């Protein structure tokens, strides 16, 4: 049986943690930053965990992570 292919777009966006969850970066930090408060921009820097309902889909996209 051939190797499974990793979805390269997903590989750049998600990392698996030691506990097996997936970490992701938050959106809304690319442009139009002047109207967003400093507090909001600072909080958007920190990574979030992927929701539990989305994790199986990401697990399929990243078979070797």
C-alpha cells in the first residue's frame, strides 16, 4: 500500500501538541489593524487549540504528525 499524502496547507497551519491536540494561530491580524485595540491585537497573537469537532478532519489531513 502506498504512503498517505500529507495535506501541505494543513501542515503549515496546524501543529500537534504533546497531549495530541492541535494548535492553530488566530485570524484577523493581517491588515486593518489601526481600528483594533492594542489589547485585542495582543490577545490574537497567542495560539488557540482547534475545536474538538474539527480535530478528526485535521487528523486525516496530517496522518504522520
